[in-house]
C-alpha cells in the first residue's frame, strides 16, 4: 500500500470507529489528489478499490462505503459496482436501502471487539 493509500485507509478506519462518513473532498488531499483532475479522480477510485478489496479479502465489509458524495450522502457508482463484484450487493435491491444497511454493517464491524486488532 503506497503512502497516499495508507493515509486514506487510516482516515477511513478512524472515521468508521467514530461512525462517521467522509466526503471524497475530505480524503482526496490526504493523497495529494485534485478532484478537478480526471486522472487524479481515477487514481482515487483505484485507491479506494484497493482498500475495499483488501478489507474484503480479510472477511471484513467494504470500508470505503463510508466515503460519500456531498449532497447525496451515498457513495459513488463505483462503490456499487465493486460491491456487486465482491458479492455483497445483488444489483437489484434499491441502492439507497442497500447502502443504509451496509453502512451500519461497516460501523458495527469497526466497533466490534475484534476490530481493536485491525
């Protein structure tokens, strides 16, 4: 994991433990990402995907669910595609309903006794 991805990952873990969502605008500067730049946005997307895939490989929920769009308070479309690929979202259920339940799953996981070891 590179330094920028590690900084984002650490911020996500802290926010999940506090049961807070973060905006893309909050985490982008942690990795030197300019959201006005398409290449940087793509890079951020790859960073978030790598974090979620690593979490999924450990049997944990997709931590990047807590990164949401301002004004919508839901993750971007890339998250839902990743959730489908990981088998946690069927693509049929209403996205908002899925997200509200899944966000609580993330918060619960990061506030469980075993989360102290993560």
